[in-house]
C-alpha cells in the first residue's frame, strides 16, 4: 500500500474531494504559483492533515489558534496569518503529517550556501520557488 493511502486509511490525512470549494481554492493557488511550469503540472490529489487524529496534534492546533488570537490582539486585530507551501520528499512529508514540524525537520542546508537554520516555506503565491 502506498504511504499516502496508508495515512488516509489510518485517519492521519483526509482526501479533499475535487468538487469541493476547498480543493478548487488550493488547486488554483498552487497552479498560479507554478508560473511557466503550469502546463506541465498535474495535480493527482490534495490531502489535509487530520488534526483530530490524535491528542497531541489537536493540542498543537489549539495552541496555534490561541497564539494567533494573542498576536491579533497585540497587533490591533491582525495576526497576519498566511498560507505557505513546504516542498519536501515523501518521507519528510510523512514525518511532518505524523509528528508536525519538530526539531527533527529543522536543518542547516548541506551545501556551503546555507540559508540559515529553520523551515523553508514558499509564499502561497509562488509555489515553484524553493
């Protein structure tokens, strides 16, 4: 069984149906960000992390919302939460879906041109930039 199918069957991820507005919104944003590669891009499926699949994920999700609300209050009503893309190998993505962005995911680039320590995200408008 493919790892994505295994994670879907185990309740770690939910497949988003192509007919849904959520699917169309994500697809449109991703393809827009692919720029000149849009015609060579084929979206096979879109899945989302099921935060209610375990207590730790649910606690992290709740903490994020509490922190966002606190930042919003501090910044006059705007927490400035934005979407972003993370590009990684299938194994990396499985670890992130299973355990979240942990210290295990944070690394310094292996080459001499390090961009620092942390998680590299691409702007929601530029999915091809990584």
